[in-house]
């Protein structure tokens, strides 16, 4: 994942990205999830994070092939 921490204010958005290696991997499908949708939502494929309310949420990206993960801690402030 391109970031391990992210700070946003309520209403702001940011897009996270992840790179699957090796470059010639047959399946590069990934999915983003959030630990707390009340604090920050994330689109499953594009990785667009939207800050909903003050707090902290962890956004996780998971590879479809192999289940490898990476995390970004999102801190939302007023």
C-alpha cells in the first residue's frame, strides 16, 4: 500500500493504492476494506477513503490470490 497512515478531516477523501508483485503475477485482483465504516468508508476496488466522523479506522487491502494484506491507519478529525 502506498501509505501506512492517513490523516483526514470529516468530509475529506483520499485514494489509497496498492501494488501486487511480482509484476507478472497472474491475478492482481485486490480488495479494500475498513475496520469502522462509521469513521471512514473505502471503495472496495478503487481504494477511495471518505472520512465520516472523528476517530480511527484501519483500511486493509487484501490480494485475491494468496490473501496477502497491507494496512493503513486512517485518523479522522473534526
